[in-house]
């Protein structure tokens, strides 16, 4: 009798099952890291927009232009700035209508939707609506997973 070499069907099925289990464990971690990367990019664009608003204020002594808040330049209205797919809309607003204050809000959209908005105000106070309820609650006053 000649001995045949190769894999049996059982060995192949065990290998496929192991690969499937590893993929099932790794995929949620991968998607969380992708969201985290997009969130980091939005934070960078928000910080840049915050600096732009302060430069505007130093030239005009107000955060307003005409009847409302100063619009952001086109490159700072969405995140990320450099690629085709946009995952956050960035919008400035006045706090209580006061022309000496502003709030920048990055609202997630598309594949990032449901991640909760990011905010920064003229004083540098940051917020992340981690529970995605539409408001920055007391324990959400930073851009990290937990605020102390």
C-alpha cells in the first residue's frame, strides 16, 4: 500500500474553526481601534479650528461675523481633512448668543455615527458625549474614556 500525503477533511475543518474563532475575537477590537483613530483625527481638527477661532478673535475682537458666529474655513468643517470619506461635521456656535464665546461641535456621521459628539469651547473645555444622549453630562467633560 502506498501512503498518501496531505490533510484530512477533519484537520482542515479544525483549522478553519480556529481561524474563525480568532477572527471573531479580533474583529470587534479592530473596529474599535478604527473608531478611535477617526475620533483622534476629529480631536485634532477641533483643536485646529479652536486655534483658528482665537486667531480670528485677535484680529476682530469678536467671534462673530455679521449676524452670527464666524464660519469655519472649508478645510476645518469636516474631519478628516485630507481624505474623501468624512466621519465628523464640525460646526461653531455662540454660547448663549454671546459674541465673546463659542462652542465647536464635531458630530459623527456615516460609519462613525453613534460614537457621540465631541466639543471644545473658547476656554478650552472639552467634552465627549460617550453615552450618545445628545448632551455632555457631568462625567463627560473630557475627550478620554473616563474623566477624573
